């Protein structure tokens, strides 16, 4: 038995808004000093789950603890343990970057000396030291995101929640944010819970990924393990004609480990993609199924998502 | 309390050059343009003769306090709509300190404006009472009046879901509060029904109290039928408490 308390623990969290159930029953255990990614499409319940864990809203049912503190009964202690960045940018445009940091520190009762040290250190970390004394309204989207990340770290949180930290950022800024996130875990022993609908983000960053859809976690594990379930190669086929006939025959082939169908595409987990491609094409021809597009790839989290939900997770 | 002061400090530090200019220029324009313009016709109607600028200055203080409360409410609405309030809500601070910080900001700006108005009024020829205790009494009344309307504005801003609804509701209040009072004309010159309306309007009490305490010959300015000072203080105290209570309940349901 590991005696250290989980950084985050949720038991059957439910959130209902009238008739609508946004979160159906989320169980979550996040070990200290790890990065956990909640991966799912928009509306899957990611933000609602984070809002409950960060004490913004109260769960309808179930319970959750952060570093051992209950998010409802000990909300104030929880708030002292966490840093949060929200999905939308919530910065006061009229303030300078330095003021944003300072007022945040003051809200948490940090001393002036602490605030100064921390502000300098963090603004340097996110490479905003040159822009520190400019009004936030002059910042680019990427700079604002980095400032929010720095603000979330201002109070030395044990657990940092990042809701879609790279939403709307260009690739260069995304890569930067990823670097900071990985760096933080190494340096500070921080636990991070982030939500994303970017597959590559979850795959790159997370020690553990929870795939969330329809308000519940439908698969969970290390990205590598989740992907390994998918066979060693994935063949993705789309086309028209007698798809059902094609599917029934392909299922019988010994090298096909699993078949996943979504609206228009079919995905086959196979032992070796390049070698099997020709056989798949032949079989399609024999079944009067015309292939428009076929590709072989190493499976990714996108394929895991497809397998569990029968839907593609599109990057918006 | 620390959190309320931090939020107050943050709001005050955001005062840009333009906004400060606006805070100054609006009441100054009222006093200078409206005051001077009306002086000619109103002078004879106001007890005490020519001194219409002094007569109307307290009304402009009230009007500015009302405007300040409306502006403060829309700042809070904006913070709610844009999600800035979430930064406060995940912080280990009492929920009430958020309301308190907003209220303090509104009252501070109103007091600042009140002082500017009286400085301009004095430059334009109004004479202040010689007893500074009266000045402090006037400041207390303005603070109470401002608290009351800050409460109403913040309550409405806690409830509505867009700024259109907020401004519609607030502007409904604006004009009657100014015109259905003794701010621009003596109470005794009004028809009976307007006198009753004015008696129910907190503006009347803050204006009458300031006239009596802050201005030279204030009792004459207030007209023959001035309201006893204790009534002014009682009315404004009740109004301030009611406004804050209103804000407190609306705020609690908005942020939990």
C-alpha cells in the first residue's frame, strides 16, 4: 500500500443542471508529482469536472479531495493548495503583467518580498520579463496564456489545474507552454491536471490520460498503454459501396485484431500495416466496396478515442 | 478585509487618465454650465437670493454618486461576464470581500467627486459653512447615499445576464431620482404629489442635509421647510443598510 495521499481523488462526482447531467459519475485518482490529462471533445464534461475540483461549483453527488482536503467541506484549504487557469482568458486588460501577479499574490496574503521574488522568477520563466510593465491589453494571445500560467504558479500550488491551456494558440506558443509544463513537474514536484481536446497534447505531456465523453471517463491509463491496446498498426479506410459486406469479411481475417467503425471511416488494428494493405484492398474489391482513401499509421490516442466512442475527436 | 482592500486597491489603480478626467469633468460641467445657465431664472425662486450654484451643488454631488454607483455596478457585471470573478472565487478569500471591495471603490470615487464639486462650487462663488464638523457630516451623508446606490447597482449587476438589461433597469431609476427631489428646485415650489414623491426619495435627504451642514446660510438655501437633520441621517442610514442588504442577498445567490 502506498501511503502518500493522492493529489486529487474524486469518487462518483455528479453534476446536474436541472434536467441536464453534465458529469455523470467521474472517478479520478491522480498521484502526486504527475501530469494527468483529461481528454475529450467539447461538452464532454471536462470543464465541469475541473470546476468542481477547484471549488467553483459544488457537486450534486459524490465527493472529491485535493491533497486530502474535501472540496466542499474544506473549500478554503483546497483553495490554498491549488493554482488554476481557466479555459477562457481571464485577465484584467488594464493592468500590467506585473500588477496581475502582484494583486494575485496579495489576494493570497503573500508578503511584499515574497511577491517580488516570485513575480520576477515566474515572469522570467514564461519569458515575459521584458513585457512585465506593459498593459496586458498589448499582449498577444500566447503572452496572455503564459501570464496566466505564471499567475497560477504565483502561490506555489501543490496542484495546478489547467483548463485547455493551449486553446487558440499557434504551434510555436503551444510548444512553449508544453515545455513549461514539463519543466514545472520536474522542478517543483507539482501535480498537474490539464484538460485538452488535442490528442497530441495529451500524448506528449501526460503520465496518465483519462478519456472523457458524455460526462464520464470511458478509458484511463498511460498514453503508451492505451495506444498499445490498439495493435501495432492501424489501417484507416473510407469509401462507398457495400460496406457491410466488406466489414463482415474483414472481421474473419486472422491478422485483424479489432475493427472500429465510425460514421464514414473504418479502422482496423493489424499486426503489420504495410504488409496487410494489399490484402485489405483485394478484399474490398471482392466485396464491391470502393475504397476512396486508405492509410496506414501507428495508432494514436485519436484511435483510442475512436475505439471507445465510435466517434472521431476533431481538433477545432 | 485584506482581500477587500486588495480588490479596492486594484480597482483604484486601474483608474486611467481618461477615467479620472471623466470623473472630474462631468460634475464640473454640471456646475458650470447648468448652474450658471439656470442661475438667471432660478435665482429669484431660491430662498437666499442669487446663490443657485450653492443651491444645486449638493444635487450634483448626489447625481455624481448615482452615476458612480452605476459605473461601479457595470464594472462588477463586466468582471462576472468575462469570468474575471473566477480568479477571486478560487482564491482563499471570503466571498463577501469581493462585494466589499467593489463597494469601497464606488464610495471612494463618489467622495472624491463630491469634494471636487464643492471646490468648483466655491470657485464659482458658493460659500461653505464655517463649521468643519458640518463638512464631515456632509461627507458621511454622501458616503451613506453612495453605499445605498452601490448596493442597488451591485445587486442588479449580480442578477442580470447582460449589460443591456443592466442599463435598462438602472436608467429607469436615474432620472426620477434626480428630478423627483429637491436637488434642482426647492421642495416648497413643487406641487403636492411631487413633494410626496420627493419625500420618498433618498436624494432629497442627502441634498437637504448637505445644504444645511456644508453651506453657508444652508438653512436659507434649503428653503423654509428644511428637513430636520436627524431625519436626513436616519433616512440615509436606512437607505444605506437596505441597499447593502439587497446587494448581499443578490450577491450570495450569484457567487455562492
